[in-house]
């Protein structure tokens, strides 16, 4: 049921401080089969950590078969090659190997962790999972049942209701608007052939990003990478995805569900990762609602008024769209107040931008906190993969502090207007007193 | 505060079959352990891979130490500890932590309350000064206390009120503990939370917050001698508390009756079965017993080849999910939980019967050598994996030292897991997985007319 995986949720933000940048050396290596990877040698611990991503996530699902990529990912370790699910899991568990797969909208991400003594076995099992997953009928039936149970549970969960409606409304005719797990209607339609087709189209070497951290030299790392990925086809076969911008800004949608606390999702337009003003936007958004105890939203909604336990927002970017997305949860009789405060703060930021003091404090935080996001092998490997996906360059870790320092108060004000001036789409699940849907017909 | 979200969760949910005392073996760091003249204990776990440190202070006080009628007070005080002192007014500490690029948070369980900062290693003394200052210098007024009380009420809604399965867990705990305060939720009962006052919080603070009731754990880029000197200069100046109350809680009578309860919730789309057994923790067990329970929890309910998952989900196909967990790190008697959700068309009664059959089989026939080896391999590997995360290391030591274990107990944990025999696992199942020691909870959908009308 509920599993607490990680106690410390590190801030996703990774920003350079000269200190750490020099402490960690990232090597670009190319395997004998020609696969490029980034390597960080870490000799202190007897283990290896791998992180990788293939282009092609839930956007590759057909609308009527939404959930295909997710179900396929869940089945990768349920039997591969000559090993049925039981045998595969036994091999994994006997060697305390960790294999993980996670599907996003644009990418499917994977991770592997193993003790040095078992790393060959670990990379062999990964190859089997990627190149010859079995998709046995009994395993499909079982995992489909689990997905259906989750989807059924989501139908009365206010967090899922608010979030789903937000995405559907913001991207009504685009794969970004769909729930990655699929729907109660689409999941029963998914076949083994659909999942084999997903694997065939997506698992290829050409857009593969690989990061490896551990007590391993470049030559060995290259051999391990080929062991896992060398047998994959050279080129993927992806459906093109159209550019999109969030729609429905200015609308408010109330979803009635009988819960003591209303859950609010709010969001608006975002900014592309490659946009020259991205860093300015990132800093400004940190000031508005980033995950520290000093953001404006936190101070106004929680600290001063006690309206919610949590409130925050973040910038979310994809290959073909970008949004600002936030949320809170608040008592039904004060939901309107909380929402008014949030809308007021967003508007004020758009009109006035941050103060010079706020800008200086945010820069200082974002530079200094960099080291904390790179203090475990898993975090380093995941971060390197993201830098590769965002195409920021292998020296990004060193350059990032300077990019932050270069943002001026004028930059910040200009980007604040651009980012928050377009209005918000708000979805609310619960029984918020005095609030109804508005802004357009449903 | 905001991400206090994540941490308090541990207290309410508990980690599944994770080695609560796990850590370091042959290749582990040299962990240092000191006690200052004023009674403060210091543990240092060096890890020089990145120029950062995790600094934590753990107070040996939690929800189980609250006065009856004041449930939620330990956690409320945790929130109020961010409201400033005479020397450092509201928000100053958090602003400084943010300026230096640090992270901070706090958490409360039945047995401990903890605060931490993760900062660049050259800033260690700065955060120690702030933390030592708020050990005795907290100042509270109603204009910060009252909004914060609304915050914890919203936290209760978010964690429990809005979540049917969390509501079930709360009811099971309340029924399991007949006499011990673990039956009260850490977050509190709402009607009592609504009445908590500034004076309640300050009274609790003065009673329990003192150097001789705390453990400081520092993991990361610092050497023990240096850490000790910094601790002497900061915490070392806080005077000892001479009237600390002893940690004596009401204990459980021997359980004699299997109990069950049903929670009907209109939002419970998927029924759930959960059973908790009253079992020893590390601190209350005979030697080796809690390790046997950890191995048993792993074999029964962790992963795709566990007895419950394989039996209920794969072979009999009566469940969509099945698991087991055990928490070794509590000062008083702990709990061992098993549970699952039935497949559509299967009743909770059928699922319970099949679950019972699996437990009975383990009691009667024990576990196989292969299962035992697999579980031990995994648990011991977790101790090696933990070395990669300084924050996890700090948390394990802090948990251990506030729930009746020692630094050596943590260090020896892998050896003790290695020493567990199949016979001990079977004995543990036979002795502790006795229905008379348990509460079985059923979560079902409320289909009464009132529920229909409400939704």
C-alpha cells in the first residue's frame, strides 16, 4: 500500500557552486558500440548507479489506448528472455539489484543500482528487460488489474480529480492533456502487441541518454553500457508531437466531491528550457512559489493566514510545451480566500516583479543549494541525464552560477510580466464554499 | 514547514520492511560518539564526497509523551519552533538557511521530534548557533500561534481527513493499543488540536527541550574532532535540565482478544484489508527477536516473490495488492502489519481467509533456506546502499538513539541480520502472528443513503 521511498525530497533545482563543480569531474565516454554516456567516478563506495532515458513517453500512446507506455514499463521486469516473471525477480532479488522504470510524457526513464560484485548480472538483466520483455498473458492480466484498481481509486481522490481536469482543460486535443496511466476505458483495450510495438519504436540507441556513477573506469563503463544497450536497434521510430500552449487560462472549474478539504490546482503559461530568459523565469518563480519557507505564496497563504499546510508552484517544461503549475489544499469555508490570495500574488508579481532583495536572496539560495542536489550517486546520475535531455552541455554544472548571477532586476521584471500576465486556469476538487465554475461553459 | 509535509509522514505511515537500524558494515565510516558535560549526545558520521553536511537535532520526546487530552501537542510545538527567539526573531533562521542555499525541515513521531538543516560544510557552525539558541530561547505570542494551529488542522485534513486508507490506519492503531499512548495519532485528534494553546506549547517545550534530552547527529563533510569543538562552543553552553521527567508510558496488558473494525467511507472505491499485530520493537525484544521479525516481514510481504504477493496476487489471484511491514524502531511495543486489496468480485472475507492460510503455513512449516538467504542479502545490501546517502545515515542513527538503541546496535545490525536462522523466523511467526494480538480493519465503500446524499 503506502510505501515511503525517500525521506528527504531534495529540491530538484541543480545550480552550480564553484566548490562542488570542482569536486566532481564528469567524463564523456563512448562505448565500443558507439553509445555516448557521461561518467562520474566515485571510488568511495562499492556500488554502481546507472540512470538513462529514451525519447518517447506517454505521448506515444494512441488516445484510445492511453496507458500503453506505463503498462509496458510495469511489465519489463515481469519476465524477459528465457526467464519468466518469477525467475526474473529471483535473479534480481538474489543479488539485491534495483531496477526501476518510470514513464514521463516525453521520455521513459530508467535506473539501476547494484553492488560491484553483482554489476555484470545487473546489466545483463537490464538488457533482457529492454530487448526481450515477454509480456506474458498472466502478467499482463495482473498488472492491468493493479492499474485498474489505482484508476478506480483515483475517481474519488480530490488530488487526482483536480490535477486531471487541469491537464485535460489546458491541453484538450494534445497527448500532454492525457493521464499517463490511462483511463478505466483505455486500459482494458491495451494488448501485448501494443506494448511490443511501443518497445520496438522507443528502445533504440539514437536518442538514448546515459549517465553512470560509481567505482568504475571509462573502459569498464563502456563495456557495461554495451552489455545493457548495445543490442538495441540503431534508430527509434516515433510519432511526431505538435507544439502546444496551455488553453483555458482565466477559467475556474469546480469538481464536486465530498471531502473535508478542497484541493486546488492552478497554473498558466510556462517557459521553454531553451528560452534565453529561462533562468530569469526560474529565479522569479522561486520567489513566487518555489519550495522554500520564504516564497511569497508560502508567506501569504500559510504563514500569515494559516489557510493551508502547503502551497507552492513550479515551472514544468516538456519538448513541445511549458507550463507553470501549482497547488494547495484548504478548508472548504476558506477556499475562496486562499484562491484570492494566490491570484493576487500572481498578479502582483506580474505587475511589479520581485524586489532587488528578493532577487539577491533567491540567487544566493539557488547557487548554494546546488551541492545538496548532488550528494548521492542516484541524484548525480539523474541530474546528468536531465542535463543531457535539456541539451545544456557537459560544462553546465560549472556555468550555472554565472548564468544565475547574470540575471538583472530588469530581466526579472520583464520575465515576470511575460510569465504571469496571461492569467490562471484553476481547478478545484471538493466542496469549496461560494465558488462555482466560471469563465467558460463546461 | 512546507516540506515538513514529507517528514511527519514517516511517523504516521512507517517505512515498510526497511532496516530501521540498518547501516554500515566493513566499509562503513568511522562513526564517532561523544557526550558533553551538559548531557548532550553527539554522533558524527564522516562522508567527504561532497562539501555539504546534514545537521540534525533529535529530542527524546514525541506524541506518546503528551499529557492526556493534548493530542497533537508534540507536533504542534515542532511547527512553532520556527517562530523565533529573543535573539533571532520569526523567520530569521529560515532566511539565513535559505541565503546559504540550505534546506531545512522537521518531523515528529511517537518517540522523537527532530529538526535538521542541510548546508555547505563551512556553514555548520552557523546552523548550530541557531539551533542551540532555540533549544531554550523560543518565544511565542498568539498572533503566530493561532494561524499555525489552523495550519496543523489543514495538515490533518490533508493527511487523514481526505484519505480513506489513512483514516482506517488511525482507527486500527486506536483499537490495537489498549493502554499505551501509541493509540493516539501523532497529528492528534481534531477536537483536541482545536483547543491547543500557546501555554500548552510553552509548557511542553520547557518540560522536554534540553541538552540532556537531545542527540545531535552530523553526517557529511566534517571530521569528528572539529564537529565536537563546534558543538562545545554552541550547544555546550546550554545548561542541563535538572527535572527531566522519566520516559515511562503506560504499557499494554497481554492482548487476549482478536478485534476487528469496519470503516465505511463514501470515497473508498477499492476495499482494503489491513491487520496489525502487537509485537516487540528492537528496544522491547529479546536479543535477535526484532531482526527475525524484520526478516519475516521481508519474506512475507516485500516484493513480487514475497509469500503474500505470490500467494494472493499471482497464484490464487484474489488480490491486486498484498504486503507486510514491521517497524523495529519504537520505544514501546511496535506493530507488524499485513494487508491487501481484493480483486474485483472477491470479498474481503475471502481475501482474509486466503491471507490467514498463508500466515498459518509460515507458522506451521517455516520459511525455505532460499527465502531466508534472499531476504538477508537484500536487507544487508540496504546497509551498503545507505552509505551513499548522508541524510539517510543521519536519520538511521537519530532514530536508533531516540528509540532505545545504541551506536553499536546500528553498527552491528548487518551482522545480526546475517545471524538470523530459519528457526528464529518461524518462532517469531508462531509467537507473534497470533490473531489474539491483532486488530483487523476493513475499509469498505459507504453506500448508505446519507453517504449518497453527501457526495
